[in-house]
C-alpha cells in the first residue's frame, strides 16, 4: 500500500531483492545471509512485507515507482477500474469497447484478452437477458413448444 494507491513490487530474484532492500533503506535485510535466496525469503515473507510496506505507506505511488525504477526493481501501479477507464493505452488497444445492449443502451465493456495479431477477437453481441435464448436453446435440444411451456409453467426455465 502507498499513500494514494497500491503498487506491485517484483523483488523476488536474489539480486533484485538486494536492490529493493537498499532502495527502501533496509540494507540489514538485503545483506542477511538467511535471506540470500528465495526459500529464506519465503520463510520470512510477513516480516519482509511489513518492512516494504513501512516504506511504501509514507510515499505516493509515483514516488515509489520512481525510486524503484532508479534501483532497477520491477514494479507497477495496481490499477483501479477508474485508472483503466482513464488510461489512453487501454482505449488504443481496444480494451474498452462500446457495446449496445439488447434493449438499446450504450455501455462500455472489457475488450478481448489476449490480443492476438492475426485473430484479435471481437465482441459479437451483448449478453442476453434472463430467458432471452431459452426457446432457441431448448428447441435445438429437441424440446417442443409444449415442453418449453410446461417447463416455464413449473418455473424450471425463464
């Protein structure tokens, strides 16, 4: 946690861990022989998380990313839904799409992931309302109109 959001810090590699500890002013942990490898760090993960968070809590996301970037420690901002909607890169990559619902409302929906060059994927139609496709699905399965009406009467299907 930071003072204004969250960051993800990927400091699990041996040399990266040492740079991370140096960047946050915890050389004592970076040079601790028991923390020299990932197994040792996993055993003390709660202690390490507390030490890192003690440093990040008093700083903004931007400040944390600046310091860790300079130290060559992989880190990134954890986006909120608002961050995603406001990020021009999401829109440029079609990760936010305009979609018309079946009842005529325009909404934004998430784009298709992953984005593949040759077959990027599309959203073909909006999600159906409850029961919109019941007749066609049951008809395809061999149910008659009377069967479907009976199921509806017993409130088995919508």
